[in-house]
């Protein structure tokens, strides 16, 4: 029995692509952090961050409001060197608290002035759509035919998030058209966003293997 440590594996001569599905849908508009203190966003686009969230909430659709009442996340752009931001460009972090006096929002990550953020929501439907989109984007630039995958999915997903068991494994196996899928549930998943590795929650993180000698479908 070991109380700490790590296990790793090195693969050589194999085409591997990492896929991170954070399972969130954007709501509201993008905004730039104009004042921050460590992990507290004080102002967004010159407006107190809490006021900005309230104003965005007022413009949400009924469905978005329902999801937002279950919890709002802050998506932080990691790589700003893009003209536009879409799925996969935001690192999702939960809102830890809010201060009425300062209007600040505390989030689970260090933030910096000039960083672009956007609010997000999560549920089973958006998580399923995000997983399928992430896999489709990977297959669109595949170096060969899919040969299998390792899937590391949060223990907060599964039947806690989806109506059927084995959802993530079924989607990955079906989309890649291979039964060669293995993995396990995690209490925190590691995967890249904007070219940097982060510890996530409620994500499905995958290593997809490709056979370069077989043409992509």
C-alpha cells in the first residue's frame, strides 16, 4: 500500500492526441478582466464583476437561467493569441464566492488583468454535446485510423450527470468505431487547455491512439 506517488507510462512510435471535454456551454458575452487580485476578479470591462454577472443573468434564456441556478462557471482564456475563442479555448473554474461590497468574484484559479473570460453552465446535455464535438474535431485532423483510447472521466459524471450508465465510454467507442477503449473514473483529471496542462473537474480527458498506416475514415 502506498499513500502517495505516481504511475506513468511512456509511449514511443505511436500517434497520440489528447482530448479534453469540459462539458460546458458558454452564456453571455466575453469580457476582459480590468482589475483582479490573485484569484479574485474585481472588475470585468470596467464594471464590478458581480454586477456584470447579474446583468448577464438578466439576458439569459429561460433554459440558461435554469442551468445557471445550479451553478455558474468562469471560463478563462489561457492562450490569448487567437482572433476568436471557441470550445476548448476556455479553462473552466467554479465561482467560490462573491463580495457585495467590492463586487468581486472569487474563482478557483489565479486570474490576471487583460485576461478574457466568459461565463459558462453545465448539464448532461451540454456535456454530451461537448464530448461529441471534441472527438469530431480530433478525427477531422486525425493522422490515421483510430486504434483505441484511454478515457479518464470524473466520478461526478457517469449516472450523476447522464441518464444512462457508461455514457462517456459508449460515446468514445462509438465515435472512434473501435472497442479498444479503457480507463477509469477520477477525482480530478489532467489535460491541456491552451497548450498548458491543468487539473480539471467534471471532465472527460482522453488519449486517443491512431494507426498511421491505416487511412482515416
